[in-house]
């Protein structure tokens, strides 16, 4: 069976370096907020192009929650997001007692800038873009709208590490950006992890206070903080991965380019990339009319698939309970949920495996 992902493959490529770093950290006698975290934060900001700062945290959800709080989001503020985004983005907003306002995505699955202005109300405080599946969103029109209406702009980059838009990496376009280093992510660690990136040092400083009991220095608490620190072991392992991320992204691109060139089946629509945007292939998402038939055909042929996601965030039980959303309000999103299928994509695949996926997808008769 070809898996949808196999995290041991990326690990095995550099296992000696990871293991050496793990032993180094374990033997150091220092496990929380030490040299590895400090160096990782510096190196990550530099890898994104310098001109920004990073505060590491314990996961992507806390990156969103603490990043929004640090940037000044307050209870009752409305934040515009795409309806086909991930539930964690909405939870981060709601942890701030702010309100996610959903709008339909464009044909590339990204927030459609044309839907922002009609969703603006006197309570709108920000737009939060998720660069979904590893593809950078077209940011220029969104930046313009945010400037025109004096809105803050945030980016959820949990799926888009090192995905450039017009030569600049995602995460550098707004007031703050939120990263997940969850193991399946293109830049994922070996446990939970996350980060807030911003060009504004005050936001980063505040996240660092919030993540550590609201403490600005030892035993001095100035904010209603929490414990959301990245640990030294994860930071050390992420530093190793950072050295190899370009090669790992190139491996994903090799898989994607073969899929794009060789999958030729009128029943299967391939992903498209708008001008100026680069795809880093967190997921390779195709569209089919009959999702279940396609998935069970591939399953029988030994190819695993997945759906990200079958139920959109606004139709999750907790969101229905809180906001009373009903099926049918976002038809573009619901059509996406009913027709998307992710093909195997990971840090490394043998060419024979890529060929098998391509052949089986081409054999599907619809
Ligand atoms: C778009 C998006 N936002 C936020 C998250 C949350 O990240 P984490 O799992 O590290 O909390 C994820 C991943 O799980 C994600 O895909």
C-alpha cells in the first residue's frame, strides 16, 4: 500500500543528525527556554528572509491564539476567514473571544479577495488568510483592501512554510503570521510545535510573555498568560530540519511535477497555480465527481488517499452550537468538500511509487 504520508521517510533521510541533536539536548541538562529555542527563533526568522522576528510556541493553535492576542485582537472583534479553512484557525480566533466571519474561497482554494469587502462590518478588525495546501494566496488585492479599510492582516502559514508569493515567503505580508510545526507539516518537527512571526518586535515580545505565564522576567507576571513554550528538544530537532528544508521541498516538488505532467484522466482535475504564487505541496489535491468511488478504487489498487476536509469548519458541531450555521450557506466550499481528494505526498517517494499512483489514477474510469 502506498501511504498518504509516511513520516519516518523524512526522518530516515537525516536520522543521524536528529539523533545526535537529541542526545546533545538530553545530555545538556537544560530542557525549557534555552539555547536551542533562542537559536531556532533566530534561524527561522533568518530563513524567512530576515527583517522579521519569531516567537516559538507549543503548537500552531496556540500560535494563532497568542499571536492574535498580542496583536490586539479583543473580545467581539470580527475576523474574516475562508469557509474552507481549518478548524484550528477558528478555534484560535474564538479563544480570543473574537468571531470568525466566513467567506467563500477562490478556484485555487484560497481566500477570495472579492468576498472580503461585502463581509466587512463596523466590528471587523482583521482578515486572516490561510495559505491552504501549501499554495501561497494572491496577497496584493488583500493587502490593498486591508489598507483601505484599516484592517489588520494575519496569515495562517501552518501549511505554507517557505511558499513564496511574488518572491516573498508567506508569513511576511501582514501584522503577524502563525506557523504549526506539527509532524505532518512540510516543516514539521517530531512532536508538537508552533511559531508566531512578525516584523513588529512588540508583538513578538508580547507572545514571549504570554507563552510563559505572562511573565516578562522571572517571577514577575504582567499578563494573563499561559504555558505554551516550545521545548529545547523540539527546537533542536527543528534546527536540523531547517538545514534540509529546501531539499525536502524539492522532493515534494518532484512528486508534484510528475503528477501534474503524467496524470491524464478527464475524470480527475489537477490543481492549478495562479501567476505569482508558488506551491509547496503540503497536499496534492485533485477534484473528482464521485469522491468515494475514486477513493475506494485507489484503495483497492493499493494507493491511500485522504480528504482535507470532508466537513467544513462552520458545520462542525461546536460551530453549529455557537453560531447556528446550516448546510448550504457556502455552496462553493461545500462543493469543494464533496469533490476533493488528496493523493500521496510526503518528504520522499520512490519513482516507482509515483508511477504507480499516476497509473492507477489514470486507470480510474469515473
Ligand atoms: C491551517 C492550519 N492552521 C492551524 C493548524 C493547527 O496547528 P497545530 O496542529 O500545530 O495546533 C493546522 C494544523 O493542524 C492547520 O493546518
